[in-house]
C-alpha cells in the first residue's frame, strides 16, 4: 500500500469499538487487526487499478 495512504487499522478498530459500543479484549482485537490487514492486502491490487477519467461511476439508488 502506498505509505501516503496507509491506514492505521488499530486506530480504526478503536474508533469502531467506540462508535458501536463494543468492547473487545486484546486477543480479539489482535485477531481482528490481522484479518483487516489481510483484507487490505487483498484489495490493494484492485485499488491500484487505474481507471479512465471518463469511467462511469455507479449510481446511487434510493427506494
């Protein structure tokens, strides 16, 4: 991942614990951090894919 855009996943987990009012123990927090880092590594090549500036983005659908 580009260091300019590297996410602080530990801080993200802490923020989500606060927002969702969920308290994780240290073991679960470490395991969640490992999983998020794996997911980020899997997504990295997709996120690096250059898109044509005229590429149409997905619409927003409202019921």
